[in-house]
C-alpha cells in the first residue's frame, strides 16, 4: 500500500481559524466592534512614514530591524539588543513555542486564555494544559498546581483577552518565583498601553531570566493590518529566537510605520484617554442594566448576560442594527459578548441597542 505524507503530531488537532465577521447582510452602516481595533485608526506620522517607503518597494528590507529596535528601546526604556520583532506578536509567540517545547512537553494556559496558546502548543506537538481561572482572573495557585516535570512554558495575557482582567504584579512575582527555573514564563502584553503606569512585564524580564514579554502594534497603535509585534527577554533567549526568525520577516514599510507609531506619544495618550473614558461609561451603563461586566483594563468590555440564550438574542439584536460584536463561547464564556470600545458615537449606539432589547429606558 502506498503511504501518503503525514503531518507532525498535534497539527491535525488544530481547528481551522475562522475570522470574525465584518459585514451584515442588508446593512451599509456597519459598526465592527469584534476585533479590538482602534477606532481612531493610526497617527498622521505613521501615514507619512508609510508613504515615504513606497519608492523603495523593490528593495529588500534590513534584516536586523535595527532602527525599529532602537526606537522601541528608546521609547520603552529597554535594551534594543534584547528585542526581537515579528509579524505580529503571534509570530514571536510561535518562535517561543518552537524553540522551547516539543512532542510530549506540556504548555500551561488558562481557562479563558487567548485562543492562540493551545494552537501553538499543538503546532509543536506539545500538550496544552488548561487550568481554571478564579472569577475570570488568572489563578496563580491553579497554574502552580499544574506544573509537572514536563512543563516547558506558561502563557498568560495580562490584561487578558477576552475578559479584560489583570493579575496583580505581586501575584506575577509569586508565580515566577515558584516556577522551576527551566520553565519559560510568557507575559503577553498586547493591551499594555491601555493601562496607566504599567510596564507590560519589563521589570519582570529585567529581574528574572526565564521571563519574556511580548507586545503588539495592532491595538493602540492602530496597525493591525500591517502585522508587527515584538518581544523582550534576556539576551540568551533572544539569541535562541533569532535563530528561528527568517531574515526578511518584516518589510521596510512595516518597520517604518512601526517606528513612527512608537515615537508618537501624543497619539497613544489621546487613544488611552478616550478609551478609558468610554470603557468606563460602557461598563457603568451595562451594570445599570443588570448585565455583568468586570473592570476591564483593555480596549473592550466583556458583557455577561443571564445565559447563552440571552447572549445569542442580544448578538442577533445588535446585528439587526448593523453592530458586530464577538461571541466568546469558544473561550468558555457562552453567556458573554466581547465588545470593542469605540468612539463616543459607537459606544452610545451599542448601549442604545442593548437597552432597547432589554426594554430599559
């Protein structure tokens, strides 16, 4: 019998990704609040940097990302030689998994954690071990109880997606100090910029050699369409990851836009301020209608309805008004809808639709 090529263990266990909807049949004025995109787009300086690269599209980009890494270093007070850049932070997470886990190893994720973590584990042939959270917050004790001699990586997003909750710094330190020193702790800080006076895990990296933090340009910087992210860790870890990185993984256009974005502090501050204002407004409005809503530290809120049926009915009502939000049953929260914080008009439109559906004046 003729044999056919077979994929590596774990790959066929990965469900094909289905992206969120972006259109509603019969609706022209669609409000897309399902992907945590920045309603203010990107800064003018990014637009200018993007345009300047058009004449160089026939040239190969630099391979070491030097100017971008130096800009990241300057603006975030990190050593640029300990920064790695990727096609979104997802690629950096993939480097980490490929480098530090393999067949039969275990990777710890949490109950409502980002859906990419188990996928990355399966890509490497590793076993994703999912531990419970406590009231939608990462539970350090549950993580530590799940550690075995097969554990290689622990992934958490902080703030978390889709819950928007955070783990206190003291709890993070307790987790790291009680992990075996050969277990890599990955602090995914995609929503860091939405939290006041938060370094996204930088101080943890500087203090502990088995910690890496990842960041993205897709959220507050408004560059989701360009796919740019970065990681920061000890030089030993970054040296390992760079051996997996393809030399031309980022275009010159991506790097120029990202450098302009990270240097534009005024735009970031404007987006952070507006997001906090309308995030709090939406949270309070939802709570006043009796809808569960944890304090969020990101650019979205997780509205928790009475049950899955009510969430489905509300999702349908929002779609009927041309509003797309994200069902999060796949994250173990069947009663939840994740709603991106838009600008003022978007937030008011969402709350008006929900209030109308619930019969609240």
